[in-house]
C-alpha cells in the first residue's frame, strides 16, 4: 500500500467520526454510554503515561515529577501549576541524582 493511500485512509478514519459527531450533535446517547464515556479520559491518560514513566532508565526522577504534579493538581486544581511543578521536580531530581 502506498504512503498516500495510508495517509488518506488515516484521514478518513479520524475525520469522518469527528464530522459525524459535529453534524449529528443533536442526537443524545443513552445514559449508560454517557456514564461510560466519562471514564475514558481518566483511564486513557494513565495508560499512556505509566509505560513512559516506569519504562525509562530514569524512572525514579520521572516518578518524582509525576507525584509532585499530581499533588499540586489535587491541592490547587490549577493545571498549569501542576505541570510546571512536575517539570521542576523532575529536573531537580535529575540534577540531584547526577
């Protein structure tokens, strides 16, 4: 399969559901699916994050950054502060570990 065909097919499977969702937005999902979809971001984010954090040779530093970021997010409810604090803790742990 050519690269152009792959790109076009990838565009189709990502663009079409978005287009349908925007144009058919007046349709309501059943309550079960609304409740189910509420948990998708909460489960997908750790599934993407944990292998990257724990699968790295510098996992202790990354874990420290994650712990600080989560603590700040839970305490302040400010995303920017959590991200900046997590990065600062990660870099500080890297500097201290040599």
